């Protein structure tokens, strides 16, 4: 029997649904499992969970050690965000806006660190710090994060740079602006959406980075470093609890960032 | 005492005023390529000068040098006697209306218009007052002041760009084909408005376009550019009526061009058979070889007994309606000649397509190149 177009279309739709559901489950189920594991009253990891409790969340929130490493993670991420966004904004202008000798080489070289295996990059940086005699700490981790994150943020902002007409800057210059005024009145407002996304990228990539921190943060711990250490030795449900908190933190940052973006768009003239 | 001023004399200010802009030997090299090659030009205060040329002729490069966005490799540009070769755009009393218009998409219509005032530090109330004044000048309704500029139509954006340039209060305004993206009717309307604004404001306008038609409508003078050089500068009548070479004559519109060689006092056709009477070339050069350029509207069909300085026999093989006029394509041997007539003088439907066409020597140009 031949299939009618209507039946074929229904079949296609069903397949799309099954595929989408599979992908979503594969991506989000582990996160849900982690969250569930953190509500296990028992100290040891195992499904099904017999008794649910929030005591490990309470313990996590009360822990002085965890408070310290969360502060480390935030400090690193904030510093990385601030530095990378400045470097990347001007880097993106050099990448996409201006024509100069060596630009094509720069475009390739700046992107290479993204493709380096991070453990290798981390090891290389650690050896480098040792060679020049720098004691590793959360500050060296900031440097390591920057090596990997600046290229990503540069690319994110460069996309925005490609999207705007260079004659806008010329027009502003022609209408009497100084170079600084051109940047403040035209370049920055038009790049703002890209800069904002770049900032979110920078923070979140630093926040969740494990390999670079492992090698270069020295004695200072970060959330991913601690999660790993506790998985290797000394597991308690505080591990999934902190992991879930970190995920929720990232998710709310993303959500908040999106909302601010939306509000800024609304504020434009009708 | 009274002086008689001939009717065709240029306006007094044009004859007496010093040039506001003066270009001497201006060249612009990009690598080994000369985009602009030795331009000498005086721009008079208050005139509407249009530079026309095909794409790649260097007209945009020339304009960018005048606006200060590019610097000449050689030569001098002076504004009211002051050398401005390296003066940056923000210090020049000039303003460029871009081809893309370059309106600030994150600013409202009013903010776009008052931008130059904001840069100067003028307070918000004065800025709004001035923006509204300028909006009236360019015929934009007051309630557009707070409108998102990206939500304006093509014609409205055009007006915003113009008002924004006026707010800077420049001595010279440059236009880089700002009308090229508009549909025909709107373009025609805006051309006339631009000409009106030029008269009302008394500013010097320098306009570039590839459309000579546009140039003819608006300009006091036209400069024709080819391959980085100014081939001819003159009033629209001079460009149309006395082109210096074939390039200029063909740029103005469709023309008939015939190559001729001289044998003694007689001119012989190269593309078409026969001997012809030629008007002497305007520059008085003695030529052995010449091109005769005849505009289609100066060609006519000859009935037996009609007299004309020159005549050719051929066959009509195509006719196009141009609205109020009709264009005939007449094949004369290998050559196709164009004849354009008003409808009143059209060939009768039944008339023979074997025709004699002719023109008078005085209606054609004799050119050396």
C-alpha cells in the first residue's frame, strides 16, 4: 500500500519528536541525576534513593571551605570577564574592522588557543610559570583562563563588528566627533550586544573551567577542582549539591543576562 | 550707467566669488594604481557641482579626499585658501552624505539630526528645537522626532541624513550617490527637492553619481570623470551640447558615432559609404581622421525633396516606444543608426521601411578622439 503525503508527514513529525526528545534527555538527564543525588540522605551514592533530605545542601551552604572556593571561582571569573572583554573588544576591532598588514595571520593565530587541548595548555602554562619562577595561585589561573577565553570572546564580539557598517564611524567623525567620541557615541553602543554576550561567555567559561585551574591555580581551589578532588577521594552528597548549585548559578546568570539584553532592546526608540 | 547682462550669463556670485575649494594636481595612489590622477578643479562658493563617471572612475576616492577620509598622495586641496590635505574630517567645515546614509541605528530621528550639536555640547532643549526646525526644512513631520530611524522609509531616511548634515552647518556638503537605492519616482522627486534646498540654503553642494541624467537635473556645473581624470567640466548645456570627446558624448546618452577620414577637403565615411559635410571641431584642431557624433533626436527621416547636409539610406528594422517619443533603429550597411522622433512625427504605419535619414552638420559634433 502506498503512503499518502499526510501519513508521510505524520511519520516525519513523529521521528522529529523522538529525536528531539532523545537529545534533550541525553543532555539534561545527567544534570537531573546530579540534582537528585544531592538530595540523598545517605552519604553514599546510589539509585534508587531511599530517603530524600536537604541536609547536604545545608551542609554545603554552611561549609567554610566551600565558601572560600566559591569566592575563588567568582573572583577568577569576574577578573577574567573584566580583562578579557577589554582585550577582546579592541582585538575584535582589529580582527574584523580594520584592514592592516598581518591581519589574516592574526585572525588565525588568535583562534588557535581555542583548539589546544586544555590539559596540554594548562601543563604548558604551569611549566612556563615554573620556568620564570612565578608561584601559582588563583591569579595565575586568571592568566591561564585568559589565554583560552580571550580568543573565544574576541570571536563573539567580532561577529558583532562584522554586522555594522564602518561608514557609521566615519559619519560620526565627519560630524565633528573626536576619536574618543566616535567610540563612545557609535562604536560602543553598537557593539554592546556582542560585548554583553562576550562577557557572559567569559564568565561562564571561566566558572566551569577545570583543566586550566587544575594545573595553574596552585594551592587555591575552585568549584570544578574541588568537585574533582572529592570525587576521587572523600565523596559526600555535597559534591552533587555544589555541582547543582554551580549549574543553577550559571543558568540564572544566563537567564538574567538574556533579560537585561531584552530590556535594553525595549529601551530603543519606538 | 546701465549694463546689459546677457541672458545666458552665469549668476554674479559665480563669476566674482573666489573658489571655496581648489584642487591642484590631486593624485591618489593605492599601491601602484592611481585611482585619481592629477585633478585640477575650482569649486565656486554656492554652486551645485556634480561629478559623474562610471564606477571605478575614481569619483568616490576624490570625494573621500575632499571630505578628509583619504589623503591625497600628491597635489593640494585648499579650502578658502587654507591647505587642508591632512585636516581630519571632524575639523573640516564640510559634511558628507553617505551612499548608505550611515544613519545611527541606535538613535531616534531627532537624535540622529541633532548629533553634531550633541558633539559640540549643545544642551538638550536647544538640540530638540533645532532638530524640529531642520525636520521642517526637509519636510519631515514633527512627530517623527522620537521615531526609530530604522523604521523610516527610504525617502524619509534620505531626509534625516540631509537634516543631520545641515545640523553640522557645513560650508560644503558632499553627496555620495545618496539617491541610488531609491525607486525612480521618489528619486525624481528628491532630486528636485535637493535642488530647492540648495537654492534655499545657499551652501556649496558637491554631488557624485554615475547617472548623468541625475546630474543634468540638479547641477550648475558637471564634471565628467574617466579612469581617474576629469575629462570635461562645464554647465549641463556645455556637457550636452559640446562634449570634448566620444566618451563624454556617449556618457550623456545614446548617440550615433561615425568614423570619417579626410581626403583633401572631403570627408569620407569609414563605416558607411559616401562623402559628408562636417562642422569644424570646436577646438579648431586640424584633423585627418574624425568621429562625428549625432544625437538621435537630431536625426530625421527625409522625404524626397527635403534638404539636409548629410544623408544615408537604410532600412528600419526596429522601433521602440519611449513614451512621448519613438526610437527607430535603422540599419545602414553594417551600421545601426538611431533616430528619435516625437510621436507627432512618427512614420505612418503603412509607410515604406526603406528610408533616407539625414542630419545637418551644425547639429553634430566633430571630435578627434
